[in-house]
C-alpha cells in the first residue's frame, strides 16, 4: 500500500509539473498528410499563431501514409502532456475507422478533442468537356449513361468520394468512382478532361473556377459559399440530405491535463479569429468554426455514425 501511495503521489507531482509550466519546450503538431494540402495549410496557420501566443514553437510534422492512420496512431501512442498534437481532416477521425480493419487507434476513446478550427463545403465541378451546368442536367446525364460518367476523388473514403456516393444515393443515379492518390492529380485530370465530375473542396479548385477552367454546379453546404455566391447549394437544387463539409480538427492523446487542454483550446480558437489568419483562410473558401471540446466530441460521434451508415449501405471499401 505504501508503495502504491508513493507511486500515486509521484504521478500527481509529474502531472502538476507538466501542466503548471506548460509549454516549456516546442510542441509537435502531427499532420498525417503531405505538406501543401488543406490540412497542412490549416495546421501551419495554427502553429504560427499558437506559438506566438504561448511563447514556444509549435512545429508541424508531416507523417503521411495509410489514409492518415500512421500519423494519428503516432499521436495516440504519445504521452498525454500537451507536447504532441494531431491536426487532421475528417478522414482519420470519422471515416477511415469504418473502412480499414486494423486502425491503430480508437477515434472515440484515444483522443482528447480540442477544437474544429475550420470547415469547408465541397463543390460539384464539371470538367471542360462536360456541358452540364445544373444539378438537373447532371442527374439527367447520369440517368442517360448509368455508371459511365466518371467522378474523380482524392482517394477512397475521402470527403469528395463520400459526397459522390451520397449524391448518387440521394438521386437514384450511379457514376463511376475514380480514386486518385491525393487531390492534386485528381484536379489535373479533371482540368484535362480525363474525368467528368468531382466533388472537390472549395479551396482546392477556387482559382480554377474563377478562371473558368472548371465549372461549378452546386455547393454541398447548408448555405452558399461567400467565395462562390452565385453557385446554389444541393438543397436549393432539390437534393435533400446531401449536406457535406470537409473539416479539420485538432486533438491530443487521451488524458491531457485540464489546464493544458484549456490553454490549447483558448490559443487554437484565438488563432483562427486572428484577423490576418481569418482573412487568409476565408479567402480560400474555408469557414471559421472554433468550437469547444465538448461540441467537437459530440460532432465526432454524430459524423462517425453518419459515415458508418453510408459506407455500409454503399458497400464502400478502402481497396
């Protein structure tokens, strides 16, 4: 009993020490995707501001692979001391666990959720060779050529893939899914006319839409995007239940000291509200969220169940 009490007291002392002086060194933000993508962009904006606020460097560490599960698994195994964080898209949090049999973490139990800094709707875009300009015209084309029109995505289980599956389900149509290893090659082939349509993140194709190289047909959000005010939502176009947002979330290993967590939440939310960062993100088509850990936790559970049902119904696999 005496040994147990000593060990317990030592653990409390270490926790208090870690929490009280945090941060005393650099904080590592693991991004489970390559540099240059949407998640990486958001993570670097957060890192810059949070480092300035808290007086220690926040360093982005890109660890891509296995649809984000390598990086997320590394965060799960890290000490819960506030020096290792995860910034990832919805995939590792609510999609991949239902697609891959052996995920090295439990998304609902192994993380402390900090906040969702930003979200963005997807936009249904058509390649230059496609004549469809409205949702009705897309549906008519799909019904005239079932299973023949190609929809590019950044990979199996990505938000652009799931958006297409949900669109087909809600409209009683069927297209041909063409997965790529990332959004960049999918957009390249879309621009070249090798594929017909795609549900891309707004920020990823905004410049191509403004230049007229791609055609925007509908937004997957609940309301129109400020950067594409003339593009209707799917709901406005008569498609209900197909609202989809791609989002980035910040999390930490489970068991984060309460005061460290409070500092992280405050700094992360302040970062996306910082005028220059907020302006830069909004100009790219991202929407500021900055919710609480409790809101993020409830949202994660709801999103996880939603995508689990779609994946099972549509028999989507990671192959």
